[in-house]
C-alpha cells in the first residue's frame, strides 16, 4: 500500500490516448507506482486517441488532466511568441551563444525555451488543483524533452522533486536538429533522477554531463506478460509453414521494406516452405509498404497487414498463435518493448545489431544480423536483402535451433526485462525522493 499522502504528477506524450508504444511503457509501471503513491495524475501533451475511452479504463487513484494538451498557447507557435521578452528567454539566448549554428537552430532553441516557460506555468496550475505541493509530490516526465525541462525549472525555483525517463531521440543530443548542451545542463541542475532505458544511454549521459552522473540511473522499461506461455502443437512443429511477425510503427527507421524484400528472397530460397509475414502496426510508410508488397508476389510468400492492434490483442496472439520468429531489421533501436513482449512468450528473435539491441538479446538467445548500413553509417549503401536471406536460409528452418533460442529468450526476459521487477525498482526510487509525511 502507498505511504499516505504521496502523489505523482506524470507527464506523458499521449497516454492514456491511443499510442501503442507509450501505452505499453506507462501501463507496465502503473501497478508498481500505485503501491508507492496514493494518487497519480497523468498529464498528456498531445490530444489524440481519446475517442477510444482509455481514460475511463484507468485504475482507481489514477486520473487524467488534459489542461496541457488542450491549451491554445502550448499548441501555437504564434501565441508562444508572448514569451519573447521574458527575462529567462534572454538568459537562454546567451546560453545558446556559440552552440546554435543556423537560423533554424536558433528558432528551435527559442521555441524550446518558450515551451519550458509555458509548460511550467500550466503544471503549477494542475498541481494546485490536485493539492500537490513540493512536500508531497514527485513531478515525472515520460520523455526527456521540453516537458522535463519545465519540471526541472520548477525544481530549481520552488524545490519540487523531479524525475524523467530518457529514451533515444530525447536522450542523444545528435538525434535532434538542435539541442543546447548549456540548456540541458540547466535542466539537469533541476532534476533528481534521470532514468535512462539503456546502459549505453547512461554511459553517454554520464560522459557528456559528468557533473550530473550521480543522478543518472539505468532503468529498462521492461514489458508485462498478460497471458500464459503456450505449448506448440505437433502440427505446428512439423509444418512447412514459416511465420514471421514484426510489431513496430511503419516508418523509415524500422526498414520494413528491407524485411519484405528479405523474406521475398527467402521464399525463393525455400520453395518447399510457405513464408508468411505479419505486419502489426501503422505509420507514415504503411501505404508505400503495401504497394511494395503488391509488387513482390510469390506462390509461397504472403504478407498480412493487421494495422495497429491493442497491446492485449498482440499478446493474446503471441500466447495462442505465436509466430515462429519475431523479426526486426531496424537501422537503429533502443530497447524495443515489442521485442521484449515476444521474448516473454518464448518466441525466438531475429534482429539487426544496432543501437542498444545487445542489452536485450545476445547471440545465445537470438539471431543477430549485421546492421543494414555497414558500420552503422546511414550514408553508406544498404546491405542487400539477398545477403540477409542467405544468412537466414538454414537457421529459420532448424526446428531445434528455434526451440533452443525460444527457451533462451524467455530466460533472458525473466532476468532482465520483466516489468514487474523493473517497475518496482523505479517506483521505490521515485517514492524515496519524498521524505515520509508528518
């Protein structure tokens, strides 16, 4: 049971709106957080997905305040211009001097500064409505961006306890058009904890911001298994059907087109097998991928597009009708929750050796392929689908290897990626920022 009086204000991107990845992240934490906090207020910054009614499905003691995502100033660059003469804007301009190299970078920095000022103003109003004070409340951000900086501003000015997750584009400074190192140092002055989702991210932050290394903790998001692990039937084990599943937003960085081409080539190499690829997710590249699939026809190759599915539905499929292989061939990755979920059902993984992947899987529990771009240089020519198909030809038809990797995947998930344990540690760390109420 939570210590009486402790509260958490938690800024998300869209949750509890309809955003699959964040939904998985936050829902995996809520039960553990409710054991440490009496009240949790979710504050989304984007207003989408509400027609699905997620807010009504939240646990007791969890509520949603939409003040920020509905705020007209926050949503408008023109209206945010009112902050141009704010004293802190001048200070931030001075801090960016020597860092911003172009007009676009200066503009980016200016609007980041305006966001920080305005979001902190809105958060103060939300906190007041919920009787939240620096004494009884932790301010938390799901993402290490402008919202986290706004909370850090309140930490510096008013003594709030502040924490934030840090993922990939919001963590690595070179993934953005512009991010001021001086402004980020100021952000770090105002936070108590930064929860990096990977060891590599923690090392990067500690090396880049050594004065704040004591605040930066590796805390993988993990995944929550919702169903029992199924046992394959004899028919499934002896079938000539080869099934692959990919769960990811269909966007350029995920290289869905490369997956499709690879499996199309693989089907040609395995004429006595039927190769089926299930694409779970939507995104800006979906229509282009469907058009490519229409051009890549073979009698023994099939692509199934399910669109975006509820996490519960995906896990139900993994439990009842698991694919033979979970496949991702991204050009970069953090620690993909969807991959962890597949591992939790003993589904063997095929993945490219990019980003933080080796913190989640090892050669003992997955087939790890070379990166799509040699040396992870995105300007280099991409590795061919035919090369990948040749890499996979023998392995994907080896039933004993598949079962061995599936067992190892399950053990690896239990040891490193089970959200029940990772969330418990996170919740305890956040709760510990507050002194016991008197």
